[in-house]
């Protein structure tokens, strides 16, 4: 875990690598974030009576004493699906904050762990990386890689497992006295090109920003998986299991094949337990009900 001068060194490393932090959320949560004026912990939302999308890990986060932490990642988790690959869209939401590493100056401690804080036996202090050199080893290329665009690439899970035991995607959790990261450190907000019952998500996001008085740059993701719209149409009628989609003859062959490939990769639970219910409850349903 990093504190004091170590946070300064961490920021310097990430800046040298042109690396950013990423935090994704649903539309319901996005409005709550702007209501409290920052990217908050779940505890901060709760104490300010702001709604948020329930996660399956909420109970564990409370039990593991992580409810008051502000979370971020080192990668854009929506990039792989958008590129048409065999992956599940970002489970946390279709609205992505890209945040400058200087935001860490607002934190009293920063923990970078290689497992999700939502695991039953997670111990933040014990599992946090201990040195800046360990953080540097999370990246695929050396810090002086001539192609600057590659310096921020994080290693894949298989690559991380060569250096770290039981590693998955790095997850960052921070103790922030105010309970939130300031929006002044947000470089941009990237929105998935979703259309839900005729409503463009990008437009909804811009409307919320306009009403809040905040000044955030919004960009629609330019790449989009070829079966994004079809998948959204299916989810508009309620949460579906990936197995059902893969076996539904009324679904396009392309979408069925994608579903089968994701199942074969052993990551169907990401869709069934997280992506689909989170998106439905946090973005689709509030739009359908006219609440946002």
C-alpha cells in the first residue's frame, strides 16, 4: 500500500508511462456522482442518500471494510468487446471516466491489488503491491518504450501470472478523506454507443452533465461490436442468461457464436451475474421508466 511520498512516486511512474485511471459506472450512478460532485465510494453515496446500482459484491465489500474506498482500474475494460473480440462488455457500466493519475494526491492511501476486493477472503492491506517496481512490472512494455502509445499497456492475466501468484486484472482502491475523487482530474468521459428504446446514451449523459453545471468532455466510443445493438434489444426485455442467447434461433448467428465463444472461455458468469443485471438495473430500466 502506498502512502505519503510513495504516492508521489506512483503518480510520477504513471505519468511517465502516459497511463490513466479508469472508473466505469451505470447511468443511474453517473447522475448520483454528479449530484455529489465527484467519483465517490459506495459509502459516500449511501450517506448522501444517492441511488446506486446494486452489485453482487456489495456484502463482501462491507465485510472486507472496502465500502468506503474509491475504486479505479488501469485499463479500459470495454475496449476488448468493442473491438469485436470474445469478451464481455465492461461489467461496471457503459460510462467510463478517464482520470489523470494526479488524482491520487487526494488519497491518504492507495492499494493496487491483483484480485477483486469483492472476493470472500480479500485482505486489502496484505494483498496490496508493496513497491513502485512491482507496479512497473504490471505493464507489458518497459517505461522507456520508444512507442509511447504502448507504455501504458497492462499485461494480460496470463502474463501477470508469470510474475505474480493468482493474478488477475489490477484493481485500485483508495482511502479519500472527502469520500470522492474530484471531477477536476477527469480527462474525459467515454460513453458506449448504446441506443436504448430510441434513446442515445451519449445524449442522456450530456443532459445530466448540463443540468449539473459540471464541465466534462464526453466522447462516444468510435468502435462498436457488430452485435451491440442486437444484444441491447434482447436485454431491454429483461436480464437473459448467455446460454439462452447462444441457443435462441431468433438471435443472429453472429451473436449466438459470440455467446458460445464467451461460454467456452469460461467467463459466462461475468455476463450472467454482473454485466446483464447491472446494465439492466442501472441503465436500461431507469431509461425505460423515464427516471433518467
